[in-house]
């Protein structure tokens, strides 16, 4: 399952770092963060609940940029 989220990210480099952190999160097959559109596209493993996985993705992104917000 693939879902799109609105994300607040301040720079292209941070977007890249958040993308890499998200990809390493358990339950995520693929993740893309677009700095220009302020959107994040996440593809989830079939057996995982997207809302639960996104809480872990948000934690990973906050390690990169503490004021990051993702509209869940």
C-alpha cells in the first residue's frame, strides 16, 4: 500500500536525510520526500498498519530535523 503525506521540511538536504531514515524504518518498503512539494510518499509492507509505521517514521525524521511535522 502506498500513501502520500504532507510534510514540513526546511531544506533539500534534510529531505534527503529524512527519506533515507524513513526507508530504514521497519514496515517501510520505499519512501520519497519531495522538498519542493512538501510531500512524502511511503510504500508499506502488506502486513503492517500504516498509522503505526508512520509514528516510527515521524520519530526517525525528528532525529534529522527536530521540528519536522508529518500530517498523519
